[in-house]
C-alpha cells in the first residue's frame, strides 16, 4: 500500500517588494498622504478613497470613475479599469 504524503502548511511570506516604502508624488499625495508607505498600504488607501467617494462604477464594478483628484492620476481619463489604474498609479510613486 502506498502512503499518502502529508502536506505541512507553511505560512505564506509577504513579498518584500510590497513591503518597501514608496514615495507618492504631489498629485498622488492629495489622495493617499505625503508620507512614504508600502505599496500594499498605498493601494488600501486608494481603495478607501474610491469607496468613500463612491467612484466605483455601479454597473461595471471593474471600472473606476475619476473625480478631479483622480483625473490627474489617470492622465485626464474620466474612467479606467482597476487594472489600468494600478499601472497609472505606479507612475506617480518613487521607489
């Protein structure tokens, strides 16, 4: 009879790149603050802002509607997908 291999659960390690603080530029600091913070926290603050201001599109939830502050980050676009948003936001941070 073959024995079943027992899996030992190892705790997932956080990606060190996400833990390294990044510096938001002047336009992004209007939304997330001017202090350096890890990318994970930056994304969390960005989503808090989006939800607080009800900027997530009601019909298509993957789309983010831009207010005046976000329009600067989104290169003047009125609406972007959440995937495109990540790419556009990364242009406004310094590692």
